[in-house]
């Protein structure tokens, strides 16, 4: 594998010749892969190509062991340049050329249209522009926490510098001293809409300097100039060695193919076969291979194996649960804070890298992370009012061998950042999202802060587990459970203090012997005529209604559905066999638990009378009890509607 010694000040003529030959072979692959697929992004792939080829000659990496811990990392933020990235990884021996050319952009193939970790050598799935630098920050921070002296390089487009999340990432990198991070910007001055300064005026160099980064400008098609810029970063020969560095590489879109150069048309359009042949001729290759490979691709079967990219495992002790007695009335977020603090005490040892991390966005006190921060300040990440960046960083850290909790209000943890969580799920992270202040229970802060749509959004994230505890005791058990779970998890909770849920004997229902089980509903009260299914902050109203119904001789069951995914479908079907079902939830009716119950019954061909009670209009500012009364979620309304349902 070609390797360049960074101790020398300049490249030798022999090294430059080798790099130029590598460039020629990779440019051929870019043209062929996109033309054979009939789509793709050859223009930016060619403008970034010199950077990519040189970068892999300088970094610490191993094609035979792509995920060894002491490697340098390369994050491709503008993931559409996958033809260029795959071409370079192929050149360095990560995989053979044939499956790449034959399978690129085909259904079932590892070689996706935007870079994916299913291809060995790719560190992070990207495509949604502006998120790559945040991912690189997460990796750089992980290396710092583990005290591994390696570096992270983030290759970016110039157009994506328009994204707000990029600036969030720059600020974070400075705050956390990520001088092991280097951004390489492909400054070809073109994006889909044309010249970047016409699409959105921006002085990229000055903006980066304004966020206190080192900035080095270089000729992006001159290997020696690029080498010296990268060498300055690696050796710390920059203005502020304690700060991250950006290399602004002046490039030309479509570089190396005369009729493609400096033309935005080729940003996202493959060359037709006739022009591909012309391009191959310019590169010095036989143009006839275009027709040969087009024919071969027609019958080529997908065979290249998907590269595994599960999160790095982390083993933690979860400790003994905290039991809240009948006399206690506290909020679930305080119970979360105490459970999180105990996890820190058990697992974050002095003199060792922390195992449990916390990430929040200027809401440390409200989400009850203060005790965690005091116990383990190194593990706590105050990211400021930068939720998009925080969600991505937290996702990356969760994949790097840390149990990571991301906590903020529901509207910020879900509505604000659903796109970032979607990309986290695609990257197979293991993030624990704990969102407080969900629902109308937020109260006086009003409708902008009342997150009443989280379930409808989160159910679109395939594989995400979703839990919503009913009281402080169940909160403690759920948090300790998710600390051991391997995948992405959402835990929601309201704002208000709640009474401890008791059994009919007056003891905590979720007592010392209770073990939280995903996919299992809790039968809080037994009855014979019908069932109320609910979860979360409305449970006190439901139990109060149950008492009133009982006093009037009406016998119904109460099911607590704290596990929303996986869902206890058997419990729902059993409830339908018993009689009518009422669903009560602090959530929009159309996309909440009620819709899940209805879908479950329809899927299994089970009929039952249904009453779905939830949020039907945006709330106002007021006390939660008053807001519940406005929407018919108070105990008296539940009693009235349940009696009508049973009539």
C-alpha cells in the first residue's frame, strides 16, 4: 500500500508521479461507475479526487482491518461524491474494482449512491449535507476521551458551508479543544444551482476564521501544495495548534476532463456512453470498455458482502434500583437524573475514560443532569443551543464505545432533530434519547413547547425502541434497562410531579421486585366490562377515573402501555375480547397510541368498540390539569366517555 512519510517537507518527483497515476486510474473509475449506473455525481468526485488520494497516503489506516481502534478517521460530509471515495478505497485495496463498477447504485448493493458504512473504509453514512462535520467532531471527541493520539479528517463541499449545523460543529470543536480535527473543503465554487456566491453569498474563509479555526488555503489539484497544507496540520505548524484546522482547497468541478470542467451540469449527472468514451480517451484508456462493461453489468449478480458496522460495545453496571415510596410525589425527570447519576458513580472511574456520557443543550438543570455533571464533569457535554449538532455528536459517541444519553425538551429532542436521528438510525448508532417536557403536561410554556407529536414522528425510525414511564419508579427501571440495551432508544416523560402508582393494597406497583420488560403492558387495575389503555403523564387522571367508575359500580381494567415499541399486541387483543377499549394519551390522536391500538385490532381481525381520547387541537398556556380538562383528558371526562362507551 502506497504510504508517504510526513517527516519530509516536500513530495519527491517519484511520489508525485505515483499519485498522478493513481489519480488517472481513479478518474477512470469515477467515469465508468456513474455511466454504468446511468446516474451519480462525477463532477464533485473529480474535484475532490486529489485530496482523497493524497489523504489516504498520509493517514494511519489498514484495508485489511478497516475498524482497528488506533486508526485515523476520514468522514465524507458531501456523501454524493461516493464514486470518488469508492474509487480511492479501491485503489488502496479495500475491495476489488469489479463489484464496485458492476454493483454501484443497484438495489441490494453495498455500494450506495451516497457513501455508506456497508462499504469497508467508510466511517459514516452521509448525504444530508451539513452533518458530516458534526460526525467528525464526535469521532475526534471520542479519540480525546480515550486518549488515542489519532486524527479525524472531514472532507466537505463548499455549498454545504451554508448550513447552520456546520457552524454549530465549528464552535463545538473549538470549545472541546479538537485540535485533532481537520476539515478539507472542496472549494470548486459550484453547486446544483450554479455559482455558490449567487445561490447564497458567503465568505467561507472569513467565516471559519471567525469561529477561531486555523485556515490554510491550498491548490486542491497540486499534490505538493496539498501535502504541505496537510503536513502543517499534522505537525502543528499552524497559528493556533490547540485549535482545529480547515484546509480550503481551490478546485475545479470535473477536473481532468476538458468538457466537464467548471460546469455545474456534471454535479449530479452521469456522462452518457458517448461522452464517457471521450473522457476515457482523454485519460488514456480504451473507450471500448464502456460497451463491454455495460453489457456485463446487465447479467452481473450482486455478490459483494455488506461490511458489518455495529457500535463498539460498552459494558456497564446498572446498580440497584431506587425505590420511591407511597408518600413521594416527584417528576419522572428527577428520577431519571438520579438514575443517571448512579450510572456515573458506578462506571466513570477517576483516571480512566468515562463509560457513560451525557449531552444536553443549555437545559442541564431542567433535564436533571446537574448531579451527573458534578460526579463526572469530563463526561458531560454542554453543547449550547445547537440541537442539530448535539444530536449527531451524541449519536456518533454512542457508536464509539460510550453509553450516551442525549437529553433536552421533547420539542427539541424530536421535532427539532428528527432528521439527525434518522441519520443516526441509518448509521446503526446506540443512542439513548431521553426527552423531558413532553405533551400538554409542559403547561404554561404553551403550544410551541408542548411536544404532542413525538410518537408519530419516532415510529418512522425503523428499529428505534420507544418507552414512556408512568411514574418515578418505572422511570428508574426503564433507564437502567436502556443502559444495557444495544440499540437506539427513546424515553419520554412529562414535566410535572406525579404520584407513585400504587397497587390496590397501597404499595408501589413498580416495587422492589418489578423488572421492566420491553413489549409487556402493565395491568394496573383489573375489571370486567372494558379497558382503559394509557401511558405517561395522564395516568393519574386515568386511575382517578377508575376509582370513580368503581364507586359507581362500573368495572374496567387499566393497562399501562409504557412500552410503545415493541408494543404488547397480545394485551390489546385480550382487552378487545373483554369489551370496549378507551385509549387516553397526552398526544395527537391520529398518530399516537390510539392509532397503534386500532392498527393492532385491524391486523388481527379483532373487533372492539373504540374511544380514542387525546390531543385534538394545539394547547394553550395554562396549568396541565386545565389543559387536560380542555381536551377531555381529565378524570371526569374519562368517566363520562367510558360510561357512554359501555352503554
